[in-house]
C-alpha cells in the first residue's frame, strides 16, 4: 500500500519544506487541490516548483478543475511537467462545483461534465502525437509516459465513475472506507464493461491532522473554511482523523477494499506533521 501526502494550501512558500521532508520519507505522492476563487496556490505551477525541489516523489493534482482551463494549453502544461519530471506527474481531474469559479472563467456550470469529456478526447490525441486538427499541427512536447500522464478522475456520480473507464487510468475517492467500497466496485464494473485491460488504479483520500491541539484546531478551521460552500463543513470536519490509531485503521480499511494508495490530506500548516505521519506509516 502506497501512502501519499495531501498538502495544505494556507502557506505556499512553506510547501517546499513539506515536499522535501516527504521526499526523504516513506511517502509516494504529493497531492495539491485546485480552486480559482480562493486563496490557494495554482496547482500545476506549485507542483512544478515542488517537483524541481524533489527527486523521486510523484506530484498529483487532486483534483484539477479541467473545465475551467483551455484544453490545448492544459495538454501542453501537463505534458511538459510529465516530461521534465521523468513521468512523475499524476493528473487528477474533476469538474468542480463552485459557481464563482465558473463565473470568472465564463464556463457554464451545467455543461462542465460534457466539456471534460471533450477535453479528454483532445488531450489524449495530442499526448499521442497527433495533430490538433486537419488545419493545426501537433502540440508538444511529448510526455514522458506514452499516451500522456496518468489520469485519475474524482467524483461520486455515475457519470464521473464511468469517466474513469472511458478516459482514465484510475479513480480518486474522497470517501470513508465505510462507503468507498461501493464506489470502487462501480468503477471496476465500468472498467470491465468498457473492455479495459487490468484493473483501474484506486487512490483513496482521508483528511488528517496529527500533533498538538493547536495543530488540530488549525487544520479543522482551515478545512471548515474551505468547505463552507457545501453546507456540510461541520460533518466533514468531524470526519478528520487526528490519532495514529485512527489513521492506521483507515489505511488498513482501504487496503482491505483493494485500494492501491491512500492520500493523507493535511489542512494544518505545521510541517512536522510529515514526520509524525511517517512514524504512523
């Protein structure tokens, strides 16, 4: 079972410390979320910096809101980062749900799923070295991984789960072990229905905070502020894991469900959490 670190967003300059400690530890991946109308670092830019400051750990968007971005430019950015990191990019994609993010980009909130499907068709073609159209040539560079970086999709609705089989390499599950199993089974069923070889890669996510009470309080406040728009922030914060035992049990629970990796997502800013979580892992 691989275990990654989801990075906090409150202090972009501090992420170098997090990344270098994680790269020196037992962790497999660095994850970073995406929003536009919020005080968070832009993930592709931030992960490019972190990739340059590390040597082996993967960098993962979790999830990048692809419909808010120009398709050809996103394909080029992803291919560039994948190529320059030697294939360390994992492109986690989703559609988002914030009206303000879509307002400022002029993207119709009601068509974002269809737009993502259209984007994937174009990006897969470009990453394979095909021209953009009959009138426009190829858009390089070629990614390190043939066919493009590994693509994971997040979401809960059937359309999102089916998208994993149609366009992706795996599934990002922000769900507790108690109900993630049904999502995993649905993704695997779609995978077989589409005749895909092997199995989809399953990456789970749990929210954690480990350390003194002020670290936990900081994490809860940051997470609550981030998810206030959902109307479910209180419930989500309640699910944050704050003990070594709880974190170990969650990792074991996802392992029992056949997950390939668990991302321990942090909202508190204390980088010493990396060392504490390393001891848990």
